C-alpha cells in the first residue's frame, strides 16, 4: 500500500504538470500527442502500477484486518472482485472500440500481463482484426486530408489529379511533370478563362493554339495530357 501510495502521489503530480503544460502548448502544436508519447506512456505505467498495487494491497488489508471473521472476508472479497472485474470489462469495451488498431498491434508481453483486456475467442480476435483494418483506413484517409490541407498540390504530386477537374489543376499537373513546382500559373489560367476555354474545349486545340496562352513547353505538356485523356476515354 505504501508503494501504491507513492505511485498514486507521483501520478497525480506528473499528470497535473502534463495537464497544465498541455493548456499552454497544445494549441500551437499540431502533433502534440505524438510529441508527448513518452510522458503519456510514463503516466500510463504509473496508473497501471497504482491499480495493481492498490488491488493487491486492499485484498491483503482486508484479510489481515478481518481474518477472524471469515464471513466478512468472503463478502468483502466477492464484492471487491465484482467491482474490479466490472471496471475491467468497461475498460476493455472502450479500448477495443476506440483503439482497435492499437490493440491489434499491442506487444505480446502486454497481452500476457493483461489477458483479460484482449479477445480470447477466435471470433473476438477476427472481429478485432476487421475493426483494426477499418481503423487503419480511417487514419489513412484522415492523414491524406491533413496532408492535402498543408499542400494544395499534394494530389498532383501523387498523380491523382484528373484532367476533368479544373484548368488550374491541369496547368499545375503539367508544371509538376516538367519539374516546375513553384511556378506561378495564375496568369496563364486567367488568359484561358478570359477566352472561355475549358478542359473540354481545349482537347481539340493544337499546341500552337495553346502556346498563345502559355509557354510553348507548358503547352506541349498540356496537349500531351489532354491527348492521353482523350485516348483513355475513347478506349473505355
């Protein structure tokens, strides 16, 4: 119980520090949680030790203080175990539903130490695997959207921009293919829009026609992209 008290005391102090620090630094850090994984892991370890030691110390205290009265010991033990198991079931449900991917890839020694927090049956393990895959897909989509916010040309760099989007996207795609990532294409886009030229109406234009609104090399690349798009559509 003395060791449990020490863990509980330092957990409260370090958690209070972490909480106060998060108030001042969280708003200016996009990846605050990732940068503080060490602190969170340490606090989590203290919490686990506190729960474990408190449970063991409580049972030892009940036995030592109520040892002459077996009925009282039995009743107290049963109620305490029910409360402990019910709390673990609630934590288990929350953990598997909120973080299935993390649970699926948890280290083996963690699963050995806390076997009651993980699925035991084959059906439960398969369900966890499916939920982990769904969670991975969600995180992948979220990371993609976050990356796209930071870099508007992310789709173009990944060759995911279709020529069916906008004239500006088409010009940026061509510029990226030519290695001109930082080129200002707004004036060429404005010239095309001033003539009411869209992607559909540009597909039948020659390189000489397109070069009136943009540099020749860029016009050649745009014409090549438009031509490939036409061939794909004809094939489909």
